[in-house]
C-alpha cells in the first residue's frame, strides 16, 4: 500500500501544511484561484515550492523528476496532446481502460483534433492509468463530462484505488461528488489548507 506524505509543503502564498494520504481518496476543494492546481503541480514537482513530498518514504527531492512523475501521476485540468494521433500517446500494450471509460478501441486511431473536450478528458484518464502510477493527483477530472461519463470515471478511479491501494488527491468543486467519493476532505480558505467534515 503506497503512502503519499507531504511535510511543510508550501507554494506561493499558501501556508505550509502536512498531510498523509494512504489508500484513499482525499478531496481538495476551495474557491477558484485559491491554489488547488498549484498544490497538485507542487506535489508533482512541476513548480517551485518549499517543503517535501514523500512516496513510501522516498523523498521527491532525491528522485529523478521523470521517475517521480511516473510514480505520482498528475491529471491536469486540461490535458496536453503533442502528437496528431491519439494512439501515439499510449503505450504499445493496451488494457481495458478505454472500454471502461466508454471509448471504442478505434479511438486510438482518431486524430486528436477531432476529439471533443470530454473525449480528450477520458482519453487522458486512460492514458494516465495505463502507466500504473503509485499515486494519483486529479485536477477536476470530471468537470467537462456528462453525468454518465462522470459515473464511469468515478467507478474506474475507485476500482483503481481498491486494486492497487494507491493514494489519490482529487480536486473537485462538486459537493455531491465529494460526498460520494471522499474518505477525507481538505479545503483551502484564507490561504490555509484545513481538513473539514465530509
């Protein structure tokens, strides 16, 4: 069971905080612009920050950044696509995440430019999970999805947590979603991150 531990993590104007996430979904909420995405990017070691992140007692600052980001998988609010064809972003060995997210196997042959926002988001989730990260950082992964797709994504992530015992930090503005998913909830208020009741 992987454990993600943050010690005195601080980014920009946010106050330092400590949190330990085990095999669970921890939801992070707060007003737009409060720093939720910054926190995920800091944990993924993509931006300057203070403090330290540990994955199973391995220090982020002592791990090759490429390897760290393979272990600690970040799904940004807007996924990046650097090749024209969807399949060029996936590993040669395919799994069933496409099917679970209601995407046809043929979607790997699609041009990225023909994909809707929701299709890109589900494809980005499948792409991330295929890499089998040991921890997940999800920045509003269902914000652009219809109700049926939201349900599928929630189920896929919950099953991933159960199967691989990974820690998840899930940014969400949806209070109903937080109630459905969260084992614990943290909220950003006045530049502080505090645990609140689910």
